[in-house]
C-alpha cells in the first residue's frame, strides 16, 4: 500500500511539473491580421480602401503599429498586371527605398517591376502569394499583401505618398489616362457592377504589357 502511495505521489508531482512548464513554453505566433476593409470605396470601378495610404506607383501601405507597415499593390495595378505567373519579392532583412524597385512580376516571359511605397527593412514576406500569385488579383488588399516593413521614419516617407484628400482624383486620373492610351479598354469594364475585368490587357493582344505597366508603375526606363 505504501509503495502505491509513493507512486501516486510521484506521478502527481510529474503532472504538476509538466503543467507548469507547459504554461511557460513559448506560444506559436499567430498569423498577422489583414488590413480591415471597413469602408472599401470604389473609383471608376476599382476598389480604393480609405484606410490605406497610396504611392503614385500604385502600391499601398497600411500601418500595423508604430514603425511597422504592411505593403502591397492596389487593385488598379493588379488588374493591369493581370494573370501573373510568378512574383519575386525582396528577402527578409533587405533594405528597400521608397519609390525604388522593390518586387518584380512575370508574365509570358516578360518582367515588370513595382516600387515600394515606403522605406525600411523587410521583416516578413507573404509566402502564400509567392505560391499563388493569383491572390494579387483576387484579394490585393487582403491575402494578396506582399511584405511587412520596419520603417524608422514614418513622417518622412508619408510626405511622398498621395495626399489622402486627393486619392480619389488621383485614381480617376490614372483610369482616364489608361483609357486614353488604350481606348479599347474603356469597354473592358464589365457591365456587372461596373467592375474591371480580371485581366485588363488580355483583350488587347497588340498592347505591350511591359510598356503599359511600367508607365503606371513608375518604372519605365
């Protein structure tokens, strides 16, 4: 009987020790939250969430917390790029500069680049979008985000973004400029809710994909 009590006591201590250490064990970090689209405004059929900041090269930034921004490409850029086959993102730890080439999109053997909306160190990249580039088009502000950046000087980089009060007119001007350059695209906006087609340039075999995208992405030579 004594032996049994000793064993029970021993097992009790083992279980208590396991429970205490389990609470101390490091927890697996949760996936970062996505930008909340509380008011997804539309301009000329393209979604332009008001919670985001935009760079003239059609990239966006969302403030996760102090000195940490999530970045991506806007829906206008995603529709213009269309069916991307591959994307190259900067590596974690890499420093990227605002307004300079940050990532590349590949389609039909051609490459186009996009610029960063801010300056700082890459903290994390979206590996899901690397495996499935279609997320850039289907969910550019959610699952299609591209990277998290540690930004040392938020005020300085904010000065080079599109002023909040001018975002709608800036997007409206971009769409008008695209349609003026490629008049056929004016009919590429679907009658279904006035939303843009999945791949704007797919219906224009004579359009130079790299040339058109580079012009709007501000990476033209």
